[in-house]
């Protein structure tokens, strides 16, 4: 068996077993839904996932929760790598970790438009996010306390988008984690 056919053998086994899922972010880095958990169109991009020590950095376009005439383009980082087997589930999981569980951090900025901008259309929001991504520099956005950008303030306007209150119920439990649904056909026992 050659190395190539050995790799194919293992890959085929992974593809046959739905319990072995790598998810979408191993294939694509930008996703969109016409109606996401926010109730409007959303775009989500994975900016950085090279080393978990530095977190996972996302670009997100979402309808502003207080002003539905606006779309917000922003950069946010989390200690959670969000992944899923399909796009709607990917957005549900992102919403779950970032908004429901508050697993996010505002990033450091040096200019007012480095990590947050508002637009009247999703097309303009995409252009603004593209400019943020073009200027993305992990050292600048982290604002590392020992680095050159230690004095950079955090972008706190994202608190208006993701909030400060998690989704725990009165007993202190979070809503269930969004899981993938697998359909299977069962033979009629007759």
C-alpha cells in the first residue's frame, strides 16, 4: 500500500463515519446566512485560529440589536473555536458561545474603525469588514500588556451587540448546546 492510498483509506473511513466530523472551518473561512440567530442576514469569518494560546478571532456582520436599520461589522475574539457540520448550525453555535455564554473579549484598537463600524446595508458592512481584515494584526488587536500596544483601549461598543448578561435561566442553567441533527432511516420490523 502506498502512502497516498493509505491516506485515502483513512480519509474514506473518516468520511463514512458521521461521528468523525471536522466541521466547516477546516474547509472554508467565510459563511453567510440570509437569516441568522439575530433575525437578519449575517456574515461570519474566521480571521485567526493558528494557535489556541492567542484565541480564535472572528469577523462578524450582524444586525444591530438596538437599531435594526444598522448592520455592525466587528472583530471579536474568543477562547472558543466555533465549528459545525452545516452553516445554520455554525451560526447557532457562534451565537451560543458568544452571546448566550459571553465567551468573548473586546479587542484592542488604535483607531475608532479598527474593530467596529456601522452601516446601513450588508454590502457596505462587508466592505468595512474587509478593510478591518486587511489591517488585522494580532499584536495590535490583542493589546498584550507586555507588548507595544499595551496602552490601546478595548473596543467596548461590541458590548451593545453581544451584551453583558448571559442566557442562564433562573436556576443558573444555560440553554442546551446546539447539536447537529442526523436523520436515519429505520427498516419497518414487519
